[in-house]
C-alpha cells in the first residue's frame, strides 16, 4: 500500500504543477482579448498570428507591429532592435495593457512583447 500512496502523491503534485502552468501562461485568441480586456489586463499571455504591418523609427526606443490570428488584429509593442516582416507567422509572449478605457471599451489595447518567436513566413 505505501507504493499506492506515493504514486497518488506524485500524480497529485504533477496535476497541480500542470494547472499552475496553465494559469500562469494563457493563450487566448485575439477576439477574446478584445472582448474581455479587463480579464487579461496586466497578465502574461501568448498569442500567435501573422504580421499584417510593422513600423519603427530610428532613435525611438520601441517598435510596433500588428498580428492577426484569424479572429482579429492586435498591436504588439516591442523594445527589440527589429520587428518581424509583414507576412511572418509569429508567437508573442507578453503582458496585456491598454492606453485607457472610454465608454467601457479598451482603447489602445496592446501586448508589450517579452519574447518573440518567428515561426515562418
């Protein structure tokens, strides 16, 4: 019987660890972020999509690009040196923020990029 208890304890611990990982890193669709920005405000998320536009200016400390996951477009703010080119498929990890709210709607909803992974073109 001691083996059964240890096995159960390990299984329970693994279950808690996986649940914690799922809570810590959410991967919502862009439409979900836009529909319920308060739920994700200042939370770390991972979004994936195709870059629709990108721009940056020399001497400006950040770059901006937009991605589309098929449910909507989202602005990504990056402090990296380069931004992905239009048409690149990317996975972005970062924190959700907005410039403000107006009439109960998020204005300037964006993700501040912590990590960018280019998946292909």
